[in-house]
């Protein structure tokens, strides 16, 4: 069982941050005011990038981020996968770093959404009596400037998660249920510098490829 209390709503400040990803933030806020229960498609590369992970592996990555690393920013689920919101530019750099064999060994396919891509984000509100759906917040945005992990932090957590899985090490919370039904909580703490959390020496690189389409 996940050890943290779930945050399943977006605050007013969190809405402002999400809306800033749109080319028309005021129109986006108006849409949410009239349809707060509907998912929304937002572009990546302006306010955030998104790293899209398989459900079980994504859960292991979140465990690493919270148990041994600096924590995370907003996180959502979509159709059984876990969407980790990352700093702008992280998608391109992480995609490049995962090409290196020493980093990628054991890491399952990871989708990196950056400039030119778009993702479906959960509703800003969830009805109290509504059943759990395939698209919801695990960690909802609650500030205008949330801390977002960079490529080095996510690489570090992915490598640790992959090595733990290869060694048969269980997640800190035991067997993984469907990620959509995970009750998650986020301890409120200041993120530590990425350099303190990431012992791996990274090799820089660029990659002009992108992952087209909408998730």
C-alpha cells in the first residue's frame, strides 16, 4: 500500500500553472470553470515536459524519488501509465541519455513528451461520488511554480528502479496494484539539489527527435 495521502484536486494556483501551458490561458481557465470534471489536452514544452512511464515501473520510479531522492512535482495517471511532469527540456535530454546502453539496460520503454507534443491531463476537480477513472491526479499541482525534476533526476530514479526490479527487490510499498487506484500522498518538503540526489555521472547529448501525437 502506498504510504502517502492522496492529493486529487488542483488548487487555484495549480490551475494557473497548468493554464500557462496553453497558448490561451484565460480561455483554458474559463473552460475549467464551466467543465471542471473534464480531462484537457495541453501542449508540452512551454511550462512543462512529461515523462510517460509504464504503470508498475512508474510506481518504482516514484518510490525512488520519494524514498531516496528529492521528491517529485505533479504526477498523473492516464490509461494505466504514470505521467511525471518534468522541467522543460527534460524530455529531449532524457531521451538522449537513455540511448546510452549503460543507462538503458533494464529500463522499459519510456515516452518523453516535449516541444511539439501534447498530453491529456486529468480534470482539475473530481466528483466526490465519482468512480475512479483511468485519468486522475496522483500529485495534483498546488502552486504557481511547482518544483519539477530534470533529466538527471529522472535518469537516476529510472536506473535505480530498473536495477531494483532486476535484482528482485520489491517496491517499498509491496506488490503493485493497478496504478489508477493507488492512494498516494505527498510529504511536503523542500527538494534537495539534483546533484545531491544523483550520484551517477551523466554524459550530455542532444537529440532533435520528438515523440509526436497526443497521449
